[in-house]
């Protein structure tokens, strides 16, 4: 998906401006009745024009002399009577449509208008209508010229004014024979491009004396009349097919694309006669089967059609499941024929499925919503670079270290000085001088890379006195981000050589972020999220956001119906409570298992292969298959979750980190404390991509990066990215809170899905009926149901409220509260705090009470 950069927006629009701007929009444009009104208008106009044109075919001789010279004046003559079925207006419209238009074929235009109106009224997509309308208009233009050329001496305007004038000019230009050849040539080219006929040569035409003419065979699918997916199949010998196995079958499968240019450029291979005998399927006859016959297995002898036996398949359901793998469209009979047809889509679905059509009006955010900063264009002082070079050389000479070459690479935050020492000098000797070089340069802190991998030099990174701000707008406008072929591109910032750095989260596949407070960790999370929002459609990406601090990610709550995924019973789309975090993580594990089951059924190894099959309509939605978006889980303040929940959080995260990559679930975990009890070995082993901002000590740097260096960063977005064995120093792209809110408001103001993307429901142990004390329904207090409804309605579980509202004694209210806890309506007591209410609706309560009655 490309980035749109409209020029109408002004950067830095405030929230007040956007609210005024949003209120000024006319409410009529958002009314769902508007498309139906427009569609009804199109249908009415189309019917009127169509009837006028049809009437003109029968009344043109009578009306033509009255309206031909001055048609519009006839509308104002009150005494003029015309023969057209729709009066004077119909006569003028019919004359303009047929006589001055494209002749008889002009009737295509009102038919197309009626079709457009009907689609608007029922809310159907216009993708197929555009294709058919374009082809119909081209056919109308061609037929207008053809009819004018054939019926040039007729009185009736078969080709209209357009056809007459065009063929007259062509006749003068190339003669009548040339016009005929040109029309035949266009007809032949159109027929080949549209229908792609196959020519099966039964012998060499030039081989004498046995001259054999080509046989022309067209199947229903090649004529465009099939209701199934267009494929190009090849049949191999059964013995060789059994030897090659599935890999051979995958190599032979070739999907024909719907574009006519692709069909035109596709080479027509010689047809296999065995294949012709197998795929002569009369699809139109098969579609006439009645659904009532599904209840019987009887097949009349005269209705039996040739069948294809596939080894290992024993019933109709298996045959329908294997349709995408068999490469040869099988023919079935009786009940199997109808089961097979139920698994197919109609002719409109022969094109690839586009998941973005469900939200086709979605407009990606514009780059103008982001700001540019004046500090972006700061130029590094050349004198500063030369002074640092001289100081480094002098400091090394003081310790009797001579160098042969030094080169500087200026970055936005630091400058890299690469040196090559003279032979015989130990690298460890230079590394030990890190503090001395920092002292001589009066720098905040330097980092020595000895040696730089792949270069054979020693690097000394020195902070610049004047730092350059890397804006997110500049990074997102780069060619690397716009044109890069990545599934989940994240624009992190710029490298030390001032190059934009864009990584693919899908290949990382998970990202671990650590850094002390105030070093840019929150900005980095916003940068990652903004990158994903700019490149992905809501149908392609879902975000699960966990924010224990409750203040970092709350602006994204507006995207609930666009990009967010959460539990069905969750009140807020951003997960903030520890209990809900545990449920969400376990729900993602259920989603992961469900996705693996679908991949297994589809014989796909990863989400990308699965979605490609679904888009190409090789998977049947009636069997549970669906288009699956990427899911990115973002957890802020991971250390707080580990301290409060421990193993309950660690175990599902470990499962997701180990298994979720192949099914498109990726994790981004951020923490302030990268200690070993927070980032455990189980989690760390599955996070090869780690991002470190400035940390407090070398121990923390080694915990996150397995090496030192993060403690020497200068802060303010300066970071180290470790991907495998590569270590890259970056300056994080900066995006401010008003920019984030502008982008979120741009998305949330647009129409979203009817409901959010719900994760599978997970029921925790504290929500299940306890029943450990053997309590029966008869043991419950008479006021138990009233108290339970009171607690659920107020979502407040306290004994004093039950006592006050139901006018009970304290002891009885306490017993009722214990009963509510025993059956799982409220949680355990937490000192003087109200108890957590574990049910949210009275419907859940009714189901719980019914289960208690049934159980006892």
C-alpha cells in the first residue's frame, strides 16, 4: 500500500481545528440512505432512457422530420404531438441517443446505468461493474462502426452519427477493403485477448504429404462461462505423479490471473488429449441441479457422468477439500456434484478476493499530518570534525599508538571515526583507552568498536555537539519505506551514516525494547505503531495493546473498529488490568492454535502462503477458512506485569514467542528494567531482535544486548539495535504526541468495521464455578439472586452495599457475599477495597444460576 501525500492538509492542525472541521461536514454524506437514493435515481433515469430508445426503433420515421433539425425547440411546442411512447421528451432523448450517438448499440448505456443503480441500492461493490462497463462501452463503439459499414445504404441509423462519420473518414483514408480488414483484425485480436482460445495441432501442418489442419477446441471455462476458478492444468502419468509426490504437483499448478493482458501474454501450451477428456465439464448443465436431490444417493443411469477417481479420497467432502490440490477439475455425479457446487462461488468471484473491499473507502494517513523540525537541517561544523581527528591522533600518540589512516562518517547524533593502526599494535590496547579519549575530547561518552565487522578498521563513536532531530515525516517519505517489499515495515530512524533504516517486523520476528526512563522508549513505540498505520490497511493488521501505566497508549483507543483487537467482554480496547492481560495473552495462544489448525488444513507453512491461497480462492470459507490479518502485540512496562503476575504472564508470552511467528502474530515488549528476573532466558532466547536505549549500567546492557555499549549512549533517542550478530547504532525518529493524535483522528474519523476484531474468549479459573464446599442451590440465601443482580448492575462488590440497598443485617450480607464468591460472581477480598466483579451482564448471571441448578 502506498503512502498518499495530498497537498490540501496543513501540518500541525490542532485538535480544536479538527473538531470544527469535522462538525462542518454535511450529515447527508454520512447517511446510509444516500447511496440507495442515488441508486434509485439512476434506475429511474436508465429505464426512461431505455424506453425512449426502444420506442425510437419503432417511431423514428414518424418523429424524425419534426425533431431532426431543431430537437430542443420541439420540447416547447405545446401543440406538437409525437409518436414516441414517452412523448416529446422521449422522442428527443431517443433521437439523441441513437441518431446522434452510437446507433442501435447505444441502448447499452441505459442498461449499464440501471445496473449501476441496482448495485448502489443493494450496497454491492462496483469492481465487477467497472470491468463490464468498460468492455461494454468498447463493444458499443466497435459495433457502431461495424453496423455503419455493413448497413451504409440503409435509412435507419444503425451505427449513429459516430459510426457514420468514423467509417466515412476511414473509407476515404484506406478504402472499403481496408476498413473491412481493420474491423476483422480488431475483432480477431479482441477474441484472442478475451477468450484465449487454445489451438491443439494434431500434426505438423507443413509435413508432406500428410497435411493436417489444426483443431480448435474451446471449453466452457475458456469462453468465460465457468463459475469456478480459472486454472491451467497439466496431467502427468499416474506412475510418475505418485513418484514425484506433492512437490511435483505444486510445480505444475499455475493460476491464471484475471487481467486480460496477462491472459494475452500467457503462452498457450499444446493440450494433452487425456486432459481434454477429463475437463470437458458442462458447468451450465451442472448448475441446473436442484438442491432437493441432496437427500438421496440414487443416481439415474442416464445421468451418470464420467468421474475422476482420486486415490485416498472416499467421500464427497474429501473430494471438495482436495479440489485446490488435485490440479485437474474433477467431474462428479449425483450428490457429489451438488456438494462440489456448494463449495464454489459464482462467476463474480472468479477474480482474486480483495480483503480491503470490506473497507474500500479507507484513506491512509497523509504525510502532511506529521511535522518538520527546524533542527533537521543542522550542518555539522567541519572545524569540529577536524579538531576531533587531531585530538584522537594526539591522544593515541601519547600512548605510543600510531595510526596509518583515519576517516570520519558524520551521523545525526554521533560521528564515527574509523582508524587503521600500524601493524603490531594490539587492539585491546586501544580499547582500554576509551575513557582517556573521552577525557581528551571532553565528550559525554564515546564507544569504541574494535574491530568493525567486515571492514578491518577500529571505530570510535564521538557525540556531536549539536544533535540533529530525525523527524518521522522524513523517514516515512523515504523510498526505502514507500517502495520496500516488506510485510510489516517499521521505520526506526537513521543510521550513523545518515541513511534511513527500515526493518521488517515479520522477519525479526519479535522485538525486545529496553531503556531507562526518559531515554526515548515511548517515542520509539509510537514510531513503530505509526509506521504500521501508514503502510497497512485495517484488514491486513490488528494491534493488541497492553499498557499497565494506562497513559502511554490510550490515544489508540479510538482505533477500536479499525486496527485494534481485544476480548469480547473487555470494556476498554487498551488492556490495563493485570487480570485482563493474562486473559488476553491466553486468548492469543488460542488464536495461534486456531490459526495453526487452518494452516494444517490448507497445507500451508506460514500465514503468507495461506493468505495467498485464500485470495486466489483456493480455500473454502464454508469450511472455516478466512483471511487472517497480522496481529502485533505491544506490551509496555513488561517489568510491572512480571512483578504482579509472574509465571501467569511469562508462560503465554514464551509460547507466543516460540510458535506465533508462522501464523502472523508478532510481539513487541518494552521494559525499563532489563534485569535477568524480568527478561528471563526463556523469553530472551526467542527475541533475536533487541533494541536498547541508554541504560544505567553495563550489566543491563549485557542483559539486553549480550554485550556492553548501551550504557555509553547519549540518550534522547540514541539506540543500539541488535539483529543476530549485527549491531547497528541508530537515532530514533521523533514523533510528538500532537502528531500521533492527528494521525489517529484522521483514521478514527473514517468509517470503520461494524464491530472490532474480537479475540477468542478465554475463561479463567476464577470465573469458573467453584463448588468446592458442596453447596447446592437450596443452600443459597433467599436474597442471593437479588444481591447478585445488584452487584452486577453496579459492578461494585461490597458487603456494605448489599446491607444498605437490600436492608439486611451485616452478618447475613457477609454470608451472601461469601456465597457470591464461592460461585464465581465476585473475586476474593482485598482488604478494604471492593471485590472485583467477575460477571458483566445479567445474561451471564442467568446462565450461571441455571448451571448451579443443573449441577445440583
